[in-house]
C-alpha cells in the first residue's frame, strides 16, 4: 500500500488498484490501534 501522508502518528494510504482484496479505490487511515477506510464515489 503506498503511503500518501504521515503526520501526528496518522498514516494515510491509498489503494487504487488491488484486485486480490479491494476492488474500488479507497483510502485507509491508521492511528495506533485505530483504523478507518474511506471510499471514493465513482
């Protein structure tokens, strides 16, 4: 997963082409033990 940004311990990753696990483009945000995923409307 390519990392777009890292600030204040938050890691932002973009997944735009991964046929094994993820179909639509989306962003993962991670902070410690917390994680979130955000989809793009296509």
